């Protein structure tokens, strides 16, 4: 339940942040196992199967993605995505009041477009 809250937290805000958008794709979780990182796999996956000309001609205004890891945030920024909202890490706590600990340099969950 907590993972779903973290991953969906900012997506609900998208339409108020970008009222000019009519139709978007939602990019979901990208994960590369630690043993296979730093080999260009995530870079390959970020736009795998997407034909941007066809998407534009179909009325797709852009791609929205919530990134909860520093690596994914860096990947998206490097590929032209813009951060449009964020939720600070301190805002996420477990039912017992303990803060959620992220395993990397993540300081915030970020919504990219």
C-alpha cells in the first residue's frame, strides 16, 4: 500500500499542473537489477517502442512519469523530461511513524513531463 502511495502521489496533480495537455502517455516503472546497471540498459528502455512522430500525429501531447529513484530522475532529465512537481522524501512515513528510507541519493519523488 505504501509503495502505491509513493508511486501515485504526484500523478493526480498532473492535469492541474499542465491544463494545456489533452492526451498523454504514462511511463511507469523502469528498473534495472543492480548486477546489470551502468550498461546502458535503462537508456535503451526509456523510449523503447515509441514512435514520437506517430504519437504526435495521434494527439499525444507528451509523456508523464513519476520517478522515485535518483537514477531514474537522472535518466529522465538527461532525456529531455522536465521536472514539473516534487514531493519531499520527508513526507513519506510508514504506518508506525517511521520515515521511509530510500536506498540511494533520492531526496524527493519527482514528476516529469
